C-alpha cells in the first residue's frame, strides 16, 4: 500500500538542507503541505540565510505546496507565530519533525559551558518548544505524528560530543514520555537516529563513503514514522538504506540478600546483575518499578 500524505500538514525544522530538506521534499511529493523551517545558520548556529525559501521553491517547482519560515526553534514567540501561521493557512497541523540542530564539538575538558548549554538548547529545548506549540492542536484534532531526532552519539556516545550526546539521549527520553501522554489522543511520537552525509557530518565521514550516506536514504524511515500507520515509542536508526531498531533494555536483575545490601554484594553479584539472558524492554518507568517488586517477591 502506498503511503500518502494527502491533506496532511507537516512542519519540518532545520529543513533548509541535508536531512530536513530530504524529508520536506519527500513529504511534499507525497501530497503534504509543508512548512519548511530553517534559520539558515551555520552548523555552529551562527549567521542566517534564505535556505528555507530555496527549498520551498524546489517544492513549488515540482507542483507541491510549501511555506518558508525562518523562526529559531529556541524562541518561543517565533515558534508560536510559525505554528499560528501554518494553522491559519492550512487549517491543521498533522506532523512535526524536530530536525533542527547545531554542532559545537570539543572534548569535555576543553568545552565551555556556553557551548554545552547552546547545543542542548537548540536540540532538546528547541524540540520541546516546537512540540509544545503543536501539542494542543494535535490533541484537539485527535491526530498527530511527531518525530524527534536523536543520534548514535546520544544512544552510544562519541568522543568530543558530550553536549550533543546529552541532548540527543534527552530527546529519546522526551519522546518515550510523550508517546505515553499522547496515546489516547492518537498522537504518536517516535525517535530517529540518522546517519547521513550532511553539512553536520561532512568532515567526520571518509570522503569515499559519503555517497553511500545520502540524506534521502534516511527519508523512508522518517516518513514511515510520521505516517498514519506509524508505530509509537520506537527508536529507529537509519542510514545508507539500512533501517535498524534500538531499545533501552533491562536485565532480570538480582535481589541483594537482606542481610548484605552492600557495595561488596553488588560487586560479588555483578555478573548475574548484568546477565542479559531474559532481558526485557519496559513500556514505561512504572513497569521497571514493577519488575523490582517482582524480584523482591521471588518471581
């Protein structure tokens, strides 16, 4: 069955280039009306350009409908105005892809706290600001699809990206909670961890493999995660045409002896505590708590 976005309205942040542009073009190609948001800054967050307008021109040249917007995702008033303009023009907002981001890479020893705060502000707080701006609209219309952009750095770490990793894992946790809060309103929230050759990664990948990681090869996974039949609470890795699923797992664990709940007991039982046989994926934090009670009861 063909996945269509006819009569859907999508906001894509950071859509002036790279992954966001690929998402916006494919959404429009499949019938969505797209708000192309991009401040047009450099990858460190400085400066501005007309990147969003250029992508809108591409969409319109192909017969699609799009609206350019230059709001900073960190500015609540600008984001609110963007959402109001989109809603006034198109009548609804069905999809939000939080893709905007910047990099300020340094080892933590050399990183200024201003660089830490700025990266977290754009990726994590910016995504929260944009999501908050559409949340009530989606709940009231009983339909919404939201995609957060995490990273392998957030999930698994990467040298020199403490600020980026903190923000990106935060987004995965943000999405997990929103997937629970949005469920009864048909608002589904997922996370993508893309691997693509973009302005953000052009000096990280070896030049010879850059063609394999074209941004448009991440779009299939991203668009599925914001489609009508999307799952919710998924963390999906995508790159070079490969799609993977990531999970936050929990081992069965060990109940420390009542007469020896000490650091020494943890050390002695470490191999059993970390044994991955029978590990599970809790559906919520409360579910993890229930596994603790079950272990105490000997089950």
